[in-house]
């Protein structure tokens, strides 16, 4: 019996200790990255300056210099024990990909030398035919290129030098998540700098900052391996709730279990060596759920670091006989996992553009960026909704633990008053004269303390940044960051145009800014919501306001794929129609496949694991009833066998319902699989296959309560969630 073998294994575990050196974090922080310190040590001054220009200005690096850099990089990597190198990229699978090559090159005399040339650093040609491309790349034209991204430092993993790269097709189309992200970071920089110039001529560069918070579950690997559903789908498709789960809220911020602590210490150590500034760790709401958050960084780097961290925690967990579950909803009826994306914009002069100031000028600057972000969210709410859509996140959104599928923004009562004031103030005097002394609303002190919070909003302003709270735990942050940067950039450009028009028509600069912002406040009010986003009243109210409530992934994807969105991406040269179509198809296809796999797992487990066990137990009851009949007189028998007969009937009924539903579900799957159009197929799966999951589960979970515990094959929720 797999379940009991697994439990025995768990009970007899000798907890492993974290293998980390003593000493200060600062002693080893970033030692496995080719960071500024390493670059200064290994690069010539000329090469160092060229890399810096590539990072800060996007300059090209010439062949000769690339050779120099490659050779220094190799020397550094070999000094750290590296034997191989790889281009590390983010294909549209959502995972990271790598193909390792050894540094060695054979030379005469049966010997070899370590070699690494500039061309190998700058560009590679991995066989790309098996990555999803949405039809962009024919299999016969399998070439895809990876190209070095110098803005994210090379790092060492498993004695392999990893070089962050973009991934594009032979014909130049993006095949990854990094390429469009980098492009949007570039345009939001340009757009924000232009707007900053109204306030400060010295601003030359604006970076988007991202601080993510990663939630995850851990489960003992023996139990994980005894659950085919966890193994194949990342979530439990069956399992009755444990008598106790999170209702006492005793896990949240509680003491981290000792065994988990050892695992955390080790992955944090490895993360720090890789330069990931992991800072916070704590228990989350659900049992065996945890969170890890770093200090925020430049968005591209933060995205890479999150990808790396997801890889790292899974690997290091295994050393401690744990498996990390990054799925958005591994367990029904307990909280799922998200990944808050805290986002802001920062100037090269050190100013956080979403930080309120304490004089008129900095207040107006703050309001400018705040209101433009709200306008962007207002204009493109569906795009943001689609950005967080996935089969996993569908379980979470709107489930009383995560924001609903309605995109709204929270700014807090204080700021609401500020915006009201801005909207209501009398006629703005067009001639603002010198200085910054117009009626710019004051930002209350209380806001600076960052106290006003709303944890139910999908997109909340939290004092000096926006927190995009609806992002799923398993996906790359670039899915949320790319559209967010794009829509904010687009909005800032529109704003600049409007203000410039007014200035041309002789309106003073401040007055023009105030006037445009005021109009925006009126327009974007419909997405502002301060109440409880989890409530049914909000869903009703949102419908009245005309906001979308897109409950499933296919609905969200289809709604956001339209001419306006294509125009937006094409206007800013981020992705072409063809690239967008390809991505759209990949996302729909992924959804369909995930539901298809889950449906198969449900069918198989129900038929092979659950029904046979239920029948076995039913036979025990039948034998027992027969025995009773033999030994008891008829009257006593009738009285005493009543409950057992009822159990036999109940079990039969559940079995029969499961069998019927599985048969019907397979029938629907067969129809779905004949549909060629990816959108129709995804919708069909969502409407006609998915509903069976719940009904089959209902009966299977009832059987779990009826059948003898000793016979039950799958580790139960109380074991998965509570065993340390
Ligand atoms: P919480 O949301 O858990 O209350 P905090 O508000 O302290 O916690 O911060 C949450 C996250 O926000 C952290 O990961 C932090 O790095 C990030 N963060 C703070 N300031 C910024 C910023 N200017 N830009 C992006 N992320 C930020
Ligand atoms: Mg948070």
C-alpha cells in the first residue's frame, strides 16, 4: 500500500541539516555572479566601460571587445570551478531552458584547452524545434537564436556558467518572455523620462522596479510521490478536507517548522550566493504554505531572479526530502498561492516616482505618475486580466483568498480624498507664473507611513508602489510586467502629448498638467474600489460600472485579443500581430492541454484507484451483513443491519455516479479533441469537460470518508498538510 509505505518513510525521516557555512551573508552575497566587483577585477577598463554602456545605454558591443569579455568571463568561471557554459533563456513554456556546452576544445597531441569566444558569448543557435512557437517557426526551419542580455549578470549554477539571453527566430520574431519585456522596459524608460522633464531636467533614465513575493507549499516527497495527481498536474484533484486546516489561522506567521527551516536556510544561502537579495521568510495562511520575498530590483533582473529562485527552491527542497508545489491551488478549500508583483518607477536621480513628496512640485509629480498608472489600468484592464490568466490561477481568483477576476485598483481613503479634491477644485488658473505654488493637493502624512492597506484588491497602491496581487505563483513575472510597462508607457506618452498641446495653446505648465490629470481622474474612477473585493456586492457593483468579470482563462484570453491590443503592441514595436497571434495560440493550447491532462488523471485515478478500493470495502460490508443475517434472528437483523445496508447503498451510488460522470467526461473530451480552432477547443474544455471535475471529486471525496482508512490509497489532506 503506497500510502502507508510513504507515511512510514515520513515518520522515520532523520531531518537533514542545511549545509551552509557560518559567517556573514555579505561575505558570500553574489559570489556566483559576474557582478560589478568581478567585472572590475576581470575586465580591462575598456571592456568594463563597454559593458556598462551596453547595460545603461543599450550600446552594441563590437566583436573584438566581445572576445575580450568572453575570455575574462571564462577565466572567472573557471576560477570558480566551471566546466561548462550555457545560454539561459525563457522560452514560451514559461520555464527556463539551457543547453550546456563544455569549455574544452581538442588540440593537437590528444590534449584539450578551455575555450570561449566572443561569438559564443553573444549568440548561440540551440535546436529550437521543440519549443512552442505558435506556428512561427516551421520544424524544418528549426533555427532559433539566443542573444546575450548584458543587463542581467551571468551566474554559475552546477559548475555551469549561465548567460542570460533572449531567444528569437531566424526571421527575428521573439520566441521568449524576455525580448518583449526588455522592449517595454525601454519604452517606459523613454516615456517616463519625457514626463519627468516637466519636473526635473536632470532625469536621464527611469527604471521599472519589481519586488515579488513568492508563495509556495512544501510537502514530503514520499507523500508527493504517492499522489499521481500532484506528480502529473501539480495539484490534488481529489481529497476530502482535513478536519482541521486553516480555520484557526494558527499557521500564519507562526514558527517555521524545524525541518522546513533547514531547507529555507539552505536555499537562501544559495540564493544569496547568486545575488538574489532574499530578505523575508514566513509561514503563510495555509498549513505548510510559506512565502519568500527579496528586496526589489530593476524589473528585468528581478524577473530573472524569480525564475532562478523557483528553480532553486525545487532543487534544494529535494535535498531535504521535500517537494515544493508552485501551483496556484494545490489543495482545494485551503488558500492557494500567489506572487504579488510590487511595481514602481525610479529615476537615475534616485527618486521613486510613486512616492509622495512634501512640496507642491513633488506632489504633482507623484500625482502625475499615480494617475497615469490608474488611467493605464482603466484603459487596459482586460489586458492585465489576461496577463494573469492560467488554468491554475482560475481556481484562485475569486475564491475568497485572492482578488476576483475583476480588475480594479485601490488607492486608500486618503488618496481618494486627494483625487476628489483635484477633480472638484474650481477653475484652474491657466497662468501659473513662476514656481510650483498652484493648488496641488497636499498628500497627507499618514500616507507616507504607508498604513492604508487593502488586501483584497487585485491592484493596490501601497504607499510608494503598486502591488499587483492577482499574479499566480507559478508563472514568470514577465507575463504581468510586460503589459504593465507597456500600458503605462503608452499612457505617459498620451499624457505628454495632451499637456504639450495645452502648453502650446499658452496654458501654463502646471495648469496644463493639473487640467489633464483632472480629466483623467473623472475618467478612471470606475476602476477605483476601496471596499471588499471578495464580496458579492462588488461583483454586482462592478457589473453596473461596466467592468469585465472574466472568470476563466479562455474568456480572459479571447476578450483581450483584439485589434486595439494588437495596435498597442505594434505601435510601440513590442510584438507584431504575428507574434501576438502565436502567443495567443500557445496560451490557449496550454490551457486546453492542462485541462485535458487533469481530466485524464481524474478519470484514471477514479477508475483505477478509488472505485476498486470502494468495491473492496463494500464487499467487506456485504460479507458482514450476510454474517449478521446468519447469526441474528430476523427482527434484530433488520434493526442492526440498517446502517450498514445504507452504507452499502451509499457506496454503490457514489461509485455509479463516478462511473457515469467519467464516461460522460471522456465523451466530451473526444468531441473537444476534434475541434481544431484553439479558442473554440479551450472554450469547449472549459464549458463541457471542466464541470465534471467537481462532480467526480464530490463523490470520490465522500467515498474517502466512508471507506476503511487502511484501504485508502492516496495520502489524505491531513497527512499532506500537517506532517512535518
Ligand atoms: P508587504 O506587502 O508584505 O506588507 P512591503 O510593503 O514591505 O511588504 O513590501 C513588499 C515588497 O515590495 C517587497 O518585496 C519589497 O521589495 C517591494 N517593494 C518595496 N518598494 C518597492 C519599489 N519601490 N518598487 C518595487 N517593489 C518595491
Ligand atoms: Mg504583499
